[in-house]
C-alpha cells in the first residue's frame, strides 16, 4: 500500500512537472506572439504618423503657396515697372544726380 501511494505521488509529481513545462512553453509562445504583434502595431503606427505628417506638411505648403502668389505677382509687377522706366525719365534722373554732384563739389 505504501508503495502504491509512493507511485501515485511520483505520477502526480511527473504530471505536475509536465503541466509546468507546458505552461512555461505556452507563456514563452504568448510573449513571443505579443512582442511580434506589438512590433507590427508599432510599425503601422509609425507609418500612419509619417503619412499624416506628410499630408499636413503638403497642406500647409499649398496654403502658403496660395498666400504667397499674390505677393510674388505684385513684386514682379513692381520689378517690371522699375525696369520699364522710360529712357527720358532715366536720363533726367542721371542729369539730376550729375548736377547735384557737380554743385556739391563746385561749392566746396
């Protein structure tokens, strides 16, 4: 009877060891799967964030271009008007500058 009890205890210990081993293996598998899933989700989040930041950047670039176009157009008009000064007005301005230089130097 004692031998039978010892055998039952030994079988119970063996079974408990197998249960513990299976539980450890399963926990390792669960941890590995969780890490893989976390890595996958992290990658998806990063890709989505990069896509969203690119969309926002492009939106603001377009808005800034729209705001700058009238300013640039006005600047180009002013440049053209400055470049298109009539020759007579240009010559008059040159004469005026020369007169001032001569008068300044002549009076000293």
